[in-house]
C-alpha cells in the first residue's frame, strides 16, 4: 500500500530533473500521474514530447499509471485542458505539482522585454494558470457535496529569498510564486485545498545555470557518498505534501540534501516606534545600526 493510493496528480515540467523525480516518486507511492512537459530546452525553445513519454513509460514499467501531456501550462486554455486530461484519464484530480520553468539570464540593465516576459510567463503564469483551473475544479466538487482533500505544491527558489545575479526575471517570478501559494491556501481552504511552496537545491538543467553552479552543484567524487543535490532528495517532501491527510498549508520549505528548512516569510526583525511621524534625523539615528546583511545563495547552500 502506498501513501498516495487512489490519488491523481499532475506534475508539470516532469520530463526531466525535479519534475521527473517527483512524478516517479508520486507514482511509486500509488498516485496516477499526468506527466506534463513541452520538452523545450532550458530557455524554453523547441518542443519534444519524448522526455515526458519516457517518464510515463518508466512509471508504467514499474506497474504504475501515467499519461503524457504536452500542454503549455502558461496558456490559460491549455492549462484548463491539462486539468481536464487528468479527470478524463483517471476520473479525478487531487494533486497539482507546479514545477515547469525556464531561464533567460541577463543582467537587468541588458535584459530585453522578451527575456523578462518569457520567464515571468512560464514560471509565474505557468503556476497561476494551472492553479486557477485546478481550484475551479475543486471548488465545483466541493459545492456539489464531494469531499475534497487536494494539495498544490508550487516550486519557488532560494533566488526568491536572496536574489541571483543575472536572474532578475527568475528571482522576481519565484518570489511572486510564494505570494501565489499563500493566496491559493487562503482561497482554497474552504474547499478542502491546501497550498505550499518548496524551494529545492538540486542538480538540474536550471540549477546548473545558476551563477556559481559549477562549484556548488558538482556531484561528489566518491560514488558511495550521499549526493546532496540529487533531485530525488526533494521528492519525498513533495509526496508528503501530496497526501490527503497532510497538515501543512501556506508553508514555505527549503530542502537541500538531508536539510529541510521551514521558512517564515515575512519575519519582523525590528518594530521601531517614534513620536508622531518619522523624521529624517530619527531614521538616521535608528536604522543604520539595524539594517540586515542581505543573504546570498551560497548562504543557503552552506546550511
């Protein structure tokens, strides 16, 4: 018996990397999986269903259930069709794992409008469109008197918390996804829907594009050593969040190898008061000694 027996899941960007690992783990726990992937390159160019088909075949070879989807998750209508694909193939939908993403790296002063729009579209709109249609499905089920125990897992990044040089579009989208997840948790609660965000540190096509990745994401020399950046390290958390009776909602997690961090956003560090309106002189006196050093991505990788 698997933890997810009888549950139906959609995993976006499931042809490679983290999405592939998530799809395989959910299926191993008994879920029927819609393996969604356009099959483009790391920049979002091209289309090839082969990676998604290979993952689905791997799931079926292990006795699981899977179908392939080539829907564009950032297209509002195709996102609706993706949800319908799950329902038509397996009779229901219980889990949505939003994972698809691309990179178009450029320093902000040199970034084109197209480079900004492409990344925001795939990451943020690609999370929002699927979430919108899944929520509508679960709302209608709930209003019809059906018991709904649904889970949405969004993919954020340490770039959302620390920023990442040359990735203004990616960092902005990933922080916005945290806000999206919180809203989905608030709006979905009355329908039986939970929503959480996971920030993974893992060796993926996108991860290897992160500045400094040649060092931080290098696999261990010893084949027997624990590989902290194996994408499969993240998938048990995703499977745990996908369970019908999981208690977590509106949470943000960062997972790195054997480290799992629950993140509080926002967290009040100082609550300063003055008499009436703040003056420039009072700000001069109070703020400089209380300003925080911004975190770096390496701070998270070295935890």
